[in-house]
C-alpha cells in the first residue's frame, strides 16, 4: 500500500478542514457555534453518567418523548456508542450539563469523511497506472 507523501497529506488536510468548516456551518445553522443546546442533547450525557454507575437507564427528563419505560425504569433505544465517545470530555467539563451534541456530530462526520477519502486514495493507488484518472487531485 502506498503511503501519503507530504504534498498529498497537505491536500488531504486542507480538504478535511474545508469539510469540517462546511459541516460546522450546517450543524450550527450558520452560526459556527460549536457548543450550543440542541434537542435531546442531554440524552447521551445522561446515558454516560448512568453507564459510569453501571446502569443502562436514563432520566426521563433527558430523553423526553424518545423514552420507553419497563418495570418503572426509563430506557432509550439509542445505542451507547455516542455516550461512550463523551468519556474523553469528562476531564474537561461537567458531563451532565455540557452541550456536546454538535461537537459529537461534527467529530463523527469528519472521521467518516476522512476515512472515506482515505479509502478512495487506497482504491486509486491499487489500480494499475493505466486505469487511474490522470486528473485525480490528491496525487
């Protein structure tokens, strides 16, 4: 597998930066505010607090209409992965009250796009030289 050279890495970084700014614009409704309240943004924070205590429940106030109740306990059908990602924020903020929804979504989008671009490069360089597009921008 071919490694990224410095010029290709720089192009890759510029492209990911542009994608990051574009998605931040979309996620923030044009304000570029990364930390702002969102609908149900406390659900995953609350889920993480409960997971740390060994519980798979959430507070009804945090999950709202997305909740379901069984045996008097409130649960959500959301997976725990977004809550687990918030573990990295615990040393820096009060996780129970932080507005991390936009940051979480932006992080997921940027990782997804960067991995897709990397896969595109891998496929491009795995082709025989004669079959590669000559005007491919990431060398």
